[in-house]
């Protein structure tokens, strides 16, 4: 019995987390495009930030529901060994973003947020993607490149970079994941 447990545990550790939903990515990308257009029309940094924080909450909800639905359809346990590794790798960069956001806002550095958010989200996706399908780490790398460009460019690049990343990259990679990896 111990040998069977060992074999089962070993096989579970070797599997990729496949519950990442491409259609969830498409949904998050679509709402990000709308949020970017709304945020770009705001007259103050406070309102711009409020739009993006609402979008972040909405995107989290869309992503979580989509992952749970895909996991249920494929009879996958989200909290399997690979799922837990995915979450443990994804969360630290996201927590750093949650810590840096009020710090940068309080210092009057709202213009740095797009680059910081894109870089940290890219780092989260890239590290978590090590335990998922091959398209995920590549998407993370693309976010990191875009975040670097946003930080290196003028502040006016911030909102377009956010639309390109959280909108365009999410939609594009979401379609690839949906087509190649079952939804």
C-alpha cells in the first residue's frame, strides 16, 4: 500500500496544472480593454487608480470562476499538488504589487504603477506557469517585457501598455490556451 501511495504522489507531482482557463483570460482581457478606455478618460490619478482597482477585482473573480469551471469540466482538483504549487508561485509577486500600490500612490508616483503592475503580474504568471502549460510562462515573459517598456517610456505610455497587456495579451494567449489546452 505504501508503494501505491508513493507512486500516486509521484505521478501527481509530475503533472501540470491544466485548469488555467483560456476563455477566462479572454473575458479578463475584454474587461481590461473597457477599463483601460474608461481609465484613460479620467481627469485625476485617483479616479484612474479606482478604475484599475475595480478591474483587478473583476478580473480576479472572472479568472477564479473560469478556473473552477474548467477544473470541474475536466474532473481536476484545483487544490492538487500542482494546483497548490501554481498558487504558491503566483501569489508572492501579486502580494508585492498589493504592497507597492499604496506606497507608490502615497508618494505621488501613480505613473509608475502600470509598469510595476505589468512586471509583477508577468513575474507571477511566469513563475506559476512553470507548473502549467507551456503558453503560460511565455505570456508572463511578454508581460514583463511590456512592463519594462512602460517603465522606460514616458508616463503617457502607461494606460496604452495596460490595455495592450491586460487586454491584448490576455485575449491573445487566452485564445491560444482555449484552442490548444481545452478551454
